[in-house]
C-alpha cells in the first residue's frame, strides 16, 4: 500500500530537484506585497480623490486581493505538480476535503467571504447591521470584515454570518445616508411651530445635503408627542456627527421655544 502511495505521489508531484523553490518564494512574497499595497493604498487614494470615487475604490480592494491570491496559486501549482488536468483536480480535491474537515468554520467563513465579494451584501464604506451590531465597514478580508461602531469600537465579524442571519445595509454602496434625530415632547405645545422649528434646525446644520428633502414626522403617543427629523448629510460617514448636531441644536431650540422635553418610558417599544 505504501508503495502505491509513493508511486501516486511521483506521478502527481514533480521531482524535488526540479521544483523552483526560489521562484515560488518570490511569487509568494510578491503576492503578499501587492495585496498589502492594495489594502493600504486604496483607502489613501480614496481620501485624496473626490468623495464620489470613494464608494467605487474601496469595494474594489477585496476583489483585487482575491485576484492576486488566485493568480499566485495558478502560477505556483504547475511548478509543484505535473501539469495535467487529472493531477490538478486530485490536488485541489484533496486539499479542499482536508480543509473542510480540519477547519470547518474557517472554510465556511472563507467561502462566504468569496460569495460576499461577488454578491456585495456589504462594501467598504457601507453602514450595516450584522448580528445586532451597527457600524461602518472599514475593511473586508477573506475570512471576516471589520465594523467600526459609533463609539469607535472595532468589531470583527466572520463572513459566515451571511448563511443564517439578516444583513441590514443602510446606504448600500451610496454616499447618501438618511439620518434620524428623535425628540419627545409633552402634549401641551404648538405642533406646527415645533415642526417648523426642527426643520429650520436641520436646514441650518453645516452637514445637511440640501438637494435631499428634510422631513419632520409627528406621531402622538400615550406619554406625549414623538418628532422624527429625517435628513441627509453631505457625506454618509458623518452620520453620527450629524445626528449629534441635530439633537444638540434641536433640544436647545425647543427649550428656547418653551416646549417641555419628556423621557420615553422604559417599557415602551417604538
């Protein structure tokens, strides 16, 4: 049996002295450097170019790195094994089977990462909610992605979450991002004045994108009146700063108007 295995290996792999290890090492180093440069330089280039290019350049990073890895493998494999279709299928089949058993979760995330790069349920720069965590996608690697939340916490999430979870994408590759600021008032006030005031607060904000409408929604609750200011910032990534600006200036304007701000009861679910 050992003799059969040895003969099969001789048929598949090249002779040891004929394998160009130096060339293979150069290809691996070159692929790593290219992948590293793509990962580092694209975000820098996206910051230098006009903002509209950011949402085209950043999602291209993971795809370019995947192409670099696949190209390196396609070059290296024929250097190690005899270049026949049967040998290539046997090698990739054996490696895939071994990885599948040994690294089940890792392989699942890896495959999901390739699918995510193709289907793009999220891109670098998108603001998404995954597994109850909301934040901006800062980077996409082969196994996982990194989100940065509003309190500047970096969260690493494996791509395998796409198999059994919902992904909410707020801007879906667009620069525009609707933001909402909530205000809760006691019932005794002039709703038309408050609505007009909150709209003026949004229009006066330096973050507001004026070509999109500013909308103030009003709904009556048992505990008071709920106002929702819906508007768009010039840059979607300014979402948290924009909501903070609307909230601070909106509360100050309401207090000057004499409107009474109230707290929503803990048991109430919006």
